[in-house]
C-alpha cells in the first residue's frame, strides 16, 4: 500500500468521525458599515495617494467638466465607445472642440498601431468603485474594450457616486459574480505604476501615466 493510500485510509477510519468543512465566516471581508460620504472620502483619499485625479461634478454638468479636462490636458485624439450612455454623452459634449473622437469598437488588429502610437487618451464608463482599496471596477465590452483603459497615456473614467461599495467582497456578492463572472473585469487603483528592486515607484511605464476620475453626483456637492 502506498503512502498516499495509508493517509487516505487513516482519514476514512478516524475514530472521532468523518472530517467536516468548517463554516465560512466572511465577516473579515465585509460589513464595514460606511456611509456613502465615508465611502467617497476613503475612495478619493486612496486613489489620489497614488497620483489619481478626482474631479467632482453632477449628472447634468459632467460633459462640461470632461470638455475642460480634454482642453486642459491638450488631448487631440480620444478613444471611446459609441453605444454606452457615457460615450454618447461625451460625444455630444465634445462635438464643438478640436478633438478627434476615435471609435474604439473595432478589432484590435485593425488599429493596434494607431492605439499605441497616436491616441492621447481613452474614456470609459465604470460599473462602480471600492472604498476599502480606492479602486474602480470596469466591465469591458466590445463597445468599450479593455485596451482603451490600459494603453493610452491618459485614462478618463466616469464614476457615479452612488455606485461605491465598501469592499471587493460586496461587489462580488451584490452583482452576482458567482453566477456570471465577467470575462475580464478590471480593477483600477490609479495610473500604471511599477517599482524597481529599490522599491522606487515609477508611473506610466506599462500603461496610462494619468488617471482622471469624473465623479458624478446626483445633486450639487458642497
């Protein structure tokens, strides 16, 4: 009898009965109990601590703030979707500006070089954010492929303030990931960053050097 068989036999013949799986206790990864204000304050503190930029706006005025960002950062070519409400609103808000709107819903092979070499920024919607880690979460689609948030030098993300949740566990539970895991959900916690052996952080080496988050509130904030 092999060593493996001996181990299995001893487990099966335990005098105190068969082993049972312990009960799951998820309290350590949930139940933070933060208010919406606390979630937003924590999210902003953490994402700005790693060079993310947060701009507060309203659901009615966010297009004008987006236009300000595009103008201030001298963005001339912006990649974005065409069908998502965020993309539709952005296209209307930027129609009068000197910026080329680049359709993102194309096969990557048809515009890979263009995306890596001549697109200044990518605009995406978000599905929500995580207060505990200061992270956005994105669910890419053919209309908003993941590369427009990972490749251009600037990533502009639009976040609705009421979609913040306490923890990653809360996101998974609330949105039923166990029954429908996204193909490639993205967690974004700031601009691209890496560190050498001396642990010196460098930004923008393998992706966007800037992350701008437009936080949309239903009403004017103080």
